[in-house]
C-alpha cells in the first residue's frame, strides 16, 4: 500500500498480482502494476479469479474488464491483461 511506483514506471514486462486478497490491496496493486508495465509487449496476471473464498476479488476483476481487456485462462484462477500484443481468437 505504500510502494512508490513512480521509480518503476514502465520497467516491467511481467507482473504477477497475488498476495493480500482484500480488494483495496488488489486495487492498489493493480494501479501500481499499470504504472510499472512496460509499453509492449507486457503482461499482468492476477491470481484467485473465481476463488469462492474471495468473491469480491472476482467482482473487482469483472468490473475492471469493462475498462480494459482481460482474459481468463479456462480451468485456472488466472486472469491476464496483455499490452501491445494481439490475442488470436479461436473459432470452433
């Protein structure tokens, strides 16, 4: 909650968000991650999506998906955002 992300602006290509499951912490981690994410290609992954123990975390990520493209990896509790990369859509 006290990290100064400014010193890491656009420094990381990969960020994994998983620690404290309170929404306030996930929001802060997400805000910091978006600042620290390199221009492209880069990726943020969040853990515990769909975890029944943390429904508010899943709701936060669902809400976030209205502002940015998020992908759920089927069969996992992982959701990711890619910056500067097109994800091919598989057709049946």
